[in-house]
C-alpha cells in the first residue's frame, strides 16, 4: 500500500474493510435488536479477528511506514490583476497569481486535484519533476488529453529520488503567458544532509517577461507571423517594478518587497517562468553563491549576477552582510533584446533589512555587456557539478561517471526560425514541425491505435523541404544518448527534456562537428533539465534513458514551442515492464479514443475520497477495536 497508487485506497477500503467490519456489526446489532442470547460462534469470530488484524497492520504500515502522501485541491481560473498598472486577465491557482508553492520532500507522493475554470482546455506540467516511469502524469499534449473547461482531473505522482528547485505551469495554448505558474521545492530527506549550512530562510522568486496583451492575442500574432517584440515589463512573483525611475515606471504599481534580517543567510530560489526573454538576475551589493540548479548541487561559486534563461531554475545562498542605511535593489533585466523599448522592461524588487533606515534610491546595478553573448556563455560553462555532495540518495552525485559510458545513439537537432509551411507559420527541428494529434501519443501507444504517430524522426537534418509531421525519436531503453542542439537562428533558445536530467557537456559558437567533442566536459558537467543554446551556436547534452515512457523535448521559449519546435522520445522497455505505472483509472479520453470517456459527473473525484489518509486509518482502527471488543462480550 505504499505504492504510488494511493488513489485505489478508497475502493480498497470500501471493497475489503467495510464488508469485514459490517458483517460482525450487523450480526451483533441484529442480535441486540432481537434480544437473542446466543453468542457468535468461535470460528467466525476468530476469522473476523485474524482478517482485521492482518489488514489493519497493512493499512497502518501504509500510513506510518511508507512514503508520505500530500493532497491538494487546486482551482485554475481567471482573475483580474494589474501587474504593470493596466488591468488585465491573468490565470490564477486558488485565486493566487502566481500559484501556491508546491513544497514537498524527496519520495513524497503528491496528489493534486485540478479543477479547470478557464474557458479553454488545460494541462499543468511539472517541469523538472521526472515522473519516474509514470509519463501519464507529465501534463503535456503527447501524454494527456486536456482537462476540458469545467472538469477536474487528479494528478498523482511521486517525486522519486529528486531534490531541488523547479516550477509548474499550464502547457497548452500559450497559457503560461497569462500566468498559472508556481514554484516547486523538493527538500532533502533528513537522513541526507545538504552540502552547506542550514539557511535561515527560504525565498522563492519567479521572474518573467510580461505583455499587456492577452495570451490569446499573443498566439494570434504568432500565427500571423508577427514577432512578439520586447516585453512590456518584467515581473517578480507576479508584481511589477519598484519605481526606481519616475520617467520609466508609472505610479501606483505594486512591487515585491523581500523582508530579511541582518546577518542571516537565505536560500534564494529563482526561476525564469517567462515567455521568451533571458533575464539577468542580481541583488545590489550582495554576492550570489550558487549551490543548486534544477536538482543538482553545484560547486559553490560566487557570482555578482546570473543570466537565467527561459525555463531555468537556480538557487543561491545570499548573506545579508551589508549595512542597513537603505534598502537594496533586486533586479531582473532583459538580455539580448534588440529593441529600443527593452529599457523600460526591467523588473525591480526591493530587499528590505528589518533595521533599514530608508528606501533604496539611485541607479540600478550595472548590467553586463548586452550585445556580446560571450559573457553569458562563459558564465554557463563555469557551472560545475558538485561530485562529492549527496542529493536525493546517500551516494555522492559524482558516483555516476557519465564520461565513461559508451554513447549508443547520436542526434543532431537543428532548429530554424519560423517559416511558412502549407501557408501557415511553423518552427522546426531537423525540418519537421511537430503536429499534435487529437489522440495523445501515450494513449495511442497503450491502445495500439495505428496512424497516430511514426517512429522515424531523423537523427540529422535531411535535404528536403520542411513539413508538418508527428514523428517520434525511437529511443533505446537504457541507452546513453548524445544530443547536439544547433541553433541556426538569431535569437537565444532554451530546450527542456521531460523525464530526465541531462549532462550539459559542451557549448560553443559556430556549427558543431565531430571534432567539437574535444572540448566536452566529461568529468563534472552539471546535470539539469533545461539548457540554453546561443544564436549561431550549439550545445551538447548527454542523457541516460533509464526512464521508460514517452517524453517531451521542446523549445522552452513559448513562441518557438507554440509553432511546433518539439519532438517526443519513445523510450519503451522491450521486455515486460511491471515497474512502469499502468493507465490511470481516471484517464480522460479524447481523439480516436473518445468513445471510452465517461461523463464527468460519473467520474470519481479522488480529491475528496483520498483525504482518508492516516486520520481515517485511525478511525478505522478504532472501529475495528470496538468490533473486536464486542465480539468478546
């Protein structure tokens, strides 16, 4: 009962425990009503006691001895906000923008019932959560049918063998441009110490570029071939900039103030949850000691600033070691934005010491050279894996010697900017723009539905016109794959892989060639799930495909992703794999499998029944003991 299928607990109790409890209760109470004097026969009595003991011991073990379960009810809806001074519709979770932080610990089981109160279908994806052998919970179009408007669906997954800083967001229809995102914190178990002193506090900062146009207007612009242009602003936790310059920032904008105590050290988790803009993060007069990125502990190095690209997450130790004569700026500035309007889009929050003597004023801390990307590339190359630290498991991270593993497959994926294909604008990888079928790939695979997809994605670009296709990478289970991401465009792109952490072994300008492997880092390259690829440059990653399922590799920049720059990896165990989770019993069916769908009104709402948890286990124990005591009266 300590498996991830906690959603079966209610039906298990209903079908097994209640009949066991009901039989003696009915027997006893009917005897009482009829005022019969004879006792329950000894053999049935012993049968009831033995069965109750065995089953209750199992149930108690699941409550108190297995990995914990946490339960949430989330309602995703529109609310009105004015982050940049103009009222607009944003996507909130439980009325919050951003949504609540999902704060859990390694190996916890997470059950989240999501109610879609938007006017269009919804899926939430958990970027960086690897969903070990459970791609059913990944929340992207290739694995799940969307949650229709007015419906609910319950996610049920385990954060197996993971720690770190991540975030969740809506994965369909450009919705992340309207919000719906929130932080994910996966803490170490107590038995595995963190590789630094315990911080005095934990702060989550979600930074994002922001447009005053709605997500529906923005996606229409993309469909017409229009560029998004420079953002209208940059937000900190859904709030606009502090008025650092009266000529650039209007009055009456709510801004974020982060309250701290002098002399204390805080862990500051920063995620770029935006649309398409890289952001340079810095705190005035304070060093950023990098300690973790996307689930990997890093060599602890000091930085004055950090370029955080779309979809990336970092955590820093920041010590409040400055005098408190004034507050201090926290800044997120757009990087590589070729527009005169980019200057007004700076995000500014305030770091407020409890003994501060006045508000912050004056110029913002300097931004690195915005034209030359070499500073940013060198910074990325400086991030190293902490080989001696333990993460989710007791063994050190460096015990996995990726540089000594033989590569089984090589894929060179070349991205191109948007182009017209069949009269519509699309982006491509290796000349293919992903066409999302009405039937999710994972469901089509489960039910052997032919014609939905093909397993013929090319390992290198082919000399042919670009086209739409639903072509998957036919990956080798337990293979060790080298993927080269080549950016032939003029804007920086980031790429994310669901289901895994990969090693960023190299990046450089120009075209990748076989000789480029000579500069690979095969010792302490950081393992993460999102990496940047600079314009006219390449990034090489290596990944061990030990997680069976169907997994999404995508451009994390929403404009590129929305127009088709993604591909799925089919990682199928050729042998019977009893460890891969089966089809969830609350699956939503669509496309060619729509006939299997039950009405929403007839579907079980697990969010209520699963709250049995240990409190209800205790209630059942008390009831069982009462029955046993009655049997011996």
